[in-house]
């Protein structure tokens, strides 16, 4: 039960496939109860309830608004397409409903910031639906990674999540539709990879994020497969690959100066009641280099509830503390979500380029432009064009200035130039640009 003894009443907005799993999780969580489901039509909501064996006490609504207007609903789970998240998460928070939002949380950081701002101003809890974070295995692995005598200092993280979508999936699933889930594989399976990396480094943001060349896009430009590398100030590195086009893999490897952690099912454990990982400390070779010593040890972590039910339980506990004990929303979960979204945004900006700097006539204007467009925090903002050109980490510049200014700024500082059209006021000016 929640803090006051009454379970948290949860409504679901939409009938997505993942909502079946979370509806079951709500029924398994000891401090939550499913009270309402809403869809675009009453018929669809009724069919969803019947197919999943919802009790008759669950109210059926033919709109999302009706769930949010139900005074008995404390919180909502939102598994809608990502393009709809900002509208419905904001409306939910404005109606004082706590928000459990499916990942990816938004199409870019600006949208997520809007959601988090409204949640914060209305005193409601926010959490995203990254289930593996709540498994007791995750906590056990953190204990071992935090032990300097076992693991040492972290040096690298490598994560991969792929599954073969099949022809119907690749043609019709919302995750490959630009108007519904425009981040594609990066927002779906890539979200988990990014989260695993940030989790391993205790949520320290990287210095640079580089999208590797050769992403696979569908005909609509949605990512079907991509990879990235990340680098931190202290030299640690990470890589990940995510794909809808390869066999099912969910691997994470974390390497330290003394130890190594491996797991092969980090997103969805092989079984509901237990999950394992291997850990090696001070690995070496046998005398004739014919084997390893010591061998990695296997660690098995049991659980009474599946990880999705533990997620709901944690969410309901936080909501109960706010509802029944006047506690403040926990800032941990929105902070983690935002950092994950920041890294995803940096990768999505371009498949083989990174936005590193923005310059305007004033630093205030540059900062405002960056915030409005959800630029990652790694993008430097400058109060002059000269500062961008003087930045040694900038390889190339995009110049969308008035045409009369093109000649002056396109020929400076040996930067490669992507110049907005018209390229010059006259041919002579363009000739000078091309000569430079």
C-alpha cells in the first residue's frame, strides 16, 4: 500500500502493446491499482480491457481527456507515440496527475523540458518507463561497480540492443513512422543503450558524443540502425549499437582498471524471477597462457516481482509520499531522463556530424536559441561569430547570415563552410569565397 494505506489509482492513456505489460505490472504491484483506461474510442478501450482481463471496476473511457478528468485517478501511464507525449504529459500534469511516461520521453530535449517544467510547477512525480532500472540486479551491480577493490576506476562501457523487426514491423510499426516516433531505433532500443552507459558512469554526461558513419535509414528517413561513441574528460569511453535489423541481443560490458562486468539480458532478463551477471576481478592468464585465472564469477539475483512491477511499485511509493505525506517529488528520475534525452538528441542531430558551438551577436540570444531548440548541454554558446571561428574544436561552420555578410564570415579562420543561399551578392564575391 501507499503511505496512507490506500493504493495509488492509475489510469492508462492508450492501448499500445506495451500497455498490456504495464497493466499487468500495475495489478502485481502491492501499492497500485488499475482504475481507468482511455482510448480514442470507447469500443477500442472496451476491447483492450476484455482482451487483458481487466476487472469490472476498471472504468472505460472513449478519450484520454476523460481519464485525466477522473477525480479518482492519482497517476497516469502514457504509452502513446512519442510525438504525442508533450501534449498529454503536460495536460496530465496540469490536472495534477503524476506521470509515468513511456520512453523515449520526447522527440527532443526542449519537449522534455516543457513536460518536466509543468510536472515541477504542479508538484507531480515524473518517471520514465525504463524498467530494468528497478530490478534488484541493477542495484547489486552498482554495489560491485562502486567497490574500488573489486572494480577500480571505470575505463569503458559497451552496450548493444538489437532485434530483427521483420517486414511487417519495418513497414507498419509506429517506431518507424516519422510522424509518430521520429527517433526510430535510436529512441527505442538506443534509449536503453544510452541509459546503460549513463548508469555505469553514475550519470556523468560525456564531453563529446559522436554518431558513427553509416546509419541505416528507411525511406522516410527514420533510423533503423545506428551506432555512437562517447568520450569523457577523464578519458573513459563508451560505444553502443542499436538496431531493428539484427538478431536479438541485449549486452552490456563495463570495464574497470581491476574488474569487468558482463550481462547478456540487461533490458529484459531471461526469466522473471531471477537474473544473473558475471564479474571478474584482476583477470589474468594461466602459466602457459592456455586459459584465464581467476575465472569470472556468476551472480544470480532473485526477485519476487518482475522488474516492471517493481517500477510501478517505486513510482506508486513516490506518488503516495506526495499524496499522503506532503513530500516533494523525487528529482532523481526526471534528471536521469533528461540526461538520456540529451545524449539521444546529440546523436540524432546528424548521423556523421556533431553540433559543437553556436554563435550570435549576444550570448543571451545564443542561449535562448539553444534552449528553444533542445540543443544538448555540450553545445557551447558564444556571444559573437568570431568566438565560434576561434574555437579549435570546430571543424566546419554553417552560415545562415544575411547574404551581404557572407563574404566577410565565410572566408575566416580555415573552417569548412556550409553557406546558405544565395551564396553572395554577386559573382565576384562568390569567387573570393571559393578562392579562400
